[in-house]
């Protein structure tokens, strides 16, 4: 089961928090909504599962008057398309979604691990020097190899291009032991949104 942790806004502009995901064994989505900026049991507003179509989950968000980052729905659609599970992703408005945790074999889609060469403080991304960024790449036909990336081939993520001047591409491949060790190994922690 995947879990997507997301900042949200109510129709009145108040902060809310959404946890949604895809249960690959049941082939359905679930949704939990909380009042406030972080999930708390005493602030739960809504909890449901059994959404066999992502459109029904979208309608539930609309009925509750909640707006979430576009990346939340995009990643949920990717989870269903890739039959992904056992991964945790953080979403925030205007930022790149970050894979915070994944189990080996949690997705057959390609994944990438980058390391920031310097502090990155951009509109969509905030990283300290040496901080790692783990991403799932469901729509990439042929991502560059680390050598191709180092030679100057940019890596596009949405409207943003990661460049070898700013990042080192550590690994591109399936969600396997190597990816998990590089992304979530004990010597450093992957970036959290």
C-alpha cells in the first residue's frame, strides 16, 4: 500500500492535511483528511476507502472543499498504473514530490536518486548540500545514465530541469535493494519535503 502525505487547503483557505494511497492487493484507493497542517487522530475530519476509481477520490476531495497539490493525484495515478505499493511520498504546493521511503520491489517503474552538490533553494525544490532526492519516474522512456547526466544531459522533472552543475545522479533503475540503499541508507537520509 502506498501512502501520500500532502498539505491541503480548505475552501476557506485554512490548512488541512491529506493522507491518501493505493492498496495494490485490493486495487483501490483510500483517503484520510485532517484539520490542521499535520495528521493528528483528534483532528481527523474524514476517513474512507474502497475508491476503485481515482475519479471518486477526486470527487470526495471536492465535496470536502479540499484542494491538494496536483502531484498528489498524479502520483496516485502512477501508483495504480505501476501497481506500486510500500512507498511513502510527501507532497507540498509548488514543490517536487519526494519519495521518503520505499521497500525493494514496491514498484516496477524506474526510480532515480540524486545528490545535491550545493544548497538548492528554488521555487520547487529546497535541499542542503549533500542531501539526496529520490523520485519515481513512471513516464520516462529512457532516463539518462549517471555518466550521461554527468556529461551535461539535463534531467527533466515537470517544468524543472536538474543539471549536473547542481546534482549528481547516483542511480537510475527499478526499486530494488541498490536504489533503497542509496536513497534511504543509514549514512544520510533522503530529503523530506
